């Protein structure tokens, strides 16, 4: 493989993103590796904005997920043909190079821009794998950004009775358009059939008020799972209000850290990251989870505008997909 230039979306300073050339790895492909040209990459607005675009260490190449067209495979790889679309947890670059075990085939008929959402589905699918709640238990999802929207769809598709909550009307309307049946502006603290009867609260906003409100409606020994990262303080709530709700409702309050699961299937462990990613790709292909209308599709050379739009919540979309097909 000859040395070539490739391109990457790069954070060069706080609130500055550029498409810049970067050196392509010139070393020969290893026997267990796969390489290909990127078709699309997916922006994770929470992680990429808070820890990268608004961060302090530059330059850095962000990224969360990619679909690429396979061009070369190592000698030990026998199950990918040239041109086949493949999913990976890749960065915003024009080429992807990974070990075969870190790559999944994209199901027939599933477009790259839809397939790439398997990555954000897997965030809440870790909770689906580990929760003690079973269908058709009541589940409350707080925060209907892209992770919460997909989480509500994932749990509803799995047979749970889902109530999805967000104070922003546009996000509630987007959730309804995705087929979420019960959408509210806030957790119904005294609503009939909810308070004390919820088996699981999936807190996806990172907002401490949502965490407190969720713990107040959880039934005894129910779970409150903190999926959304609390990037900054939003209220003047004291810890006492949360502790009071946890203690008196016997809430199992825990992290929603997705990497609680092993990366690959492991003996004597239930579930894995890649098993969930594979399931997510299948659900997207079947239409069990919908993403059309959730994202804007933009060329990577317009990354700066895309990140600014997400940062300031401009437009109707929850995230962006970079289309690399015309990248030089």
C-alpha cells in the first residue's frame, strides 16, 4: 500500500473545525486488518461538542462511527468482498483501517447513513442488556436528544411501555414522528399509572432535575440509570433531594456507562458491545428503529457549520452525518 494523503475533520481550536489533510498509514496491511474509503461518519453531539469542540486540547480528530467501502483486506480476512459496506466505530476521516473483529457487515438494503446510527443505539442497548426490568414494564426516558430518542425507540421496540419526556416541543414532536406513542414535556410525578410504578428510568439528558424527577416515580427496587453525561451544573438542587428519593423509593441508582459490557462476546458474561451493534444494524434494516428525519447530511468540508448548528440547536435535526463520497 503506497503512502497517500487522506483527510480528517480536525478540531484546531475551541469552536473551530476544519477538514485538513493527514498522513495515511503507509505500512502494509496486517493479516487481520480491513481498509476502505469512508462513505459516511456520524456525529455524537454530546460527546464531540462537550469533550472536543468545546475542549482544551488541540488539534484532535473526533469521531464516533463510520460506514466505509472495503478496498483491501488482510490475508486472514475471508468474509469481506471488495466494495462491501462495513460498519465500525471510526473517526471522521476519509479512510478507515481496523482489525476485522472491530468491523461489522452492513445488512443488504440498509443505507450507510442509516446504518451508522447503530453506534448511538448501542449506548442505551447496554442498559437494555443489563436492566432487571423486563417487557412489558413501564420505562421513562428523560431527554430526547439523539441518544434519548433512539433509546425510547429501542425500548418500545423491545416491548416495554415507554413514556418519553423533554421540555423542548420540537424534540417531543420529533419523537412522535419516530413512532414514540407517549411523549410528555416532563416526568408525570403524580400521574395515574406512573408514580411508583416505573421499573426503569433512562436519564439521557445529563440534567440533575431530570434525575431527581425520575427517581421520584420509580417503583420500589426499580432502577434509575444515568446515561446522559452531566457536563455542567444546571440547577441549585442539593444532593439531599436525590438521596431522599433514592432512599424512600428503594431506587437502584447506577451509571449508564455503556462499556460495562465487554467489547466482544465473552464466556460467562451476558451481552457485548458488538453483539448490540450487530442487533442494532439488524433492527435498522428491519425498520424497528427509525432515523429518517433525525439528521442533516452534510459534506465534511462544512463541518464547522454543522458543529455550530448543533451547538446552538439551530434547525430541526438532532445530529449530523458527514457524507464523504465527494471528499478529495
